[in-house]
């Protein structure tokens, strides 16, 4: 077992200054996103999504980002899952992209809405057959008796649907987070990291530097 107290390293791969930043945070995200995709880091679209229901207890899990634009940042999931219930109770959430390969993190916060049925259908139709069957098979976040329960359901739904006619389950679809806050973090030497926050104020993005 390593000594956790002494596990640490310096961050020195880059720097971020006000002049480097695009005034539009989505464009800034795109710039960094393209760089992390080129870096060879696995799963560059994975992010930690946090939500908090009316019990005021935040919870976090990894999800895959499926689309982003000035409109917002999208992911797909089960509406009856734990996150689904939390979003229904409190439609605010946060996404954290931990881009270790470039010593960076990006935080995005905002209000969440369900995607349109059309958008959810479009994405669902794009998924491989096994994932489409999987969406029917798994009552996500519900307690289940065994693995065999899942395997039986998988067989059942595979029998029930033709591979080219698997409908989207009504309880499965997209969400879009409409950001009102971004933070771009670049690791620096001696823990004097660069942090810039974009805040949406009166329809305009205000950019401020934060202490690390
Ligand atoms: C790399 C990775 C990617 C994942 N992507 C998704 C995803 O896009 N959508 C999803 O619903 N769950 C995804 N999961 C599973 C979630 O982390 C989580 O277990 C699930 O959504 C249930 O969360 P909940 O009970 O908090 O609702 C992913 C897990 C990992 C490790």
C-alpha cells in the first residue's frame, strides 16, 4: 500500500492566461476538447455528472457526453434512474471533465432539461443493437435479484424485437444541460494553478480569474 500522504506530483505541462481564452466558453471547451482527443487519453467524452435531489445529498457518476453546442451539453440515460429522479426534483447539475493527460479540468454547471423525443429517437437509432436491447433490459438503478434476471430479460427482448425495429423505451432518452457557469483549470507548478471562470450575467459571459 503506497503512503497516500506522499503521493503527489508537480503540474507543469502548460499555462492558461486571460489572452488565451476564447470569449465564448463553448468555443474554449471545443478547443480543449480537440486537444484532449488528440492526447490519446481514453474516454475523452467521459465526465462526472453530479446531481442533487430534494434530500440535499449530492451524488456523482460517470456519463458520456454525446453532443455540445451553444445550446448546451447532452447525455443519454434512463429517466427512472436515481439521477433521473434527482433531476426531476431539482433540475440543476454539474459536469466535470477530468483531463489528467493534459493536467486540466473543466467544470460546467447549469439547468437541465429533457431532450425532445425526436432528438432522443435520433440518438437511440444510432446505437448498436446490443445497446438498444440493453436499454430495455436494464431497469437502471432499481434493485434486482441476480445477474440471471438481466440475462433472461436480455434474451426476452432480443426475441421480442427485430434488430432493425427496436423502439426507444419510453423511459430512456436525452438530457441537455444549459450552462450558466464554466471553469477551466490548468495545473501549474507549486500549486499555483490557473483557473478562469465564465459566469453568465445578463445574457453575457463574464470571465474572472480564481485563486487556485
Ligand atoms: C465510462 C462510463 C460511461 C458511462 N456512461 C453512461 C451514460 O452515458 N449514461 C448512463 O446512463 N450511464 C452511464 N454510465 C453508468 C453510470 O455511471 C451510472 O452507473 C448509471 O447511470 C446509474 O447512475 P444513477 O444510479 O446515479 O442514476 C457510465 C459509466 C462509465 C464507467
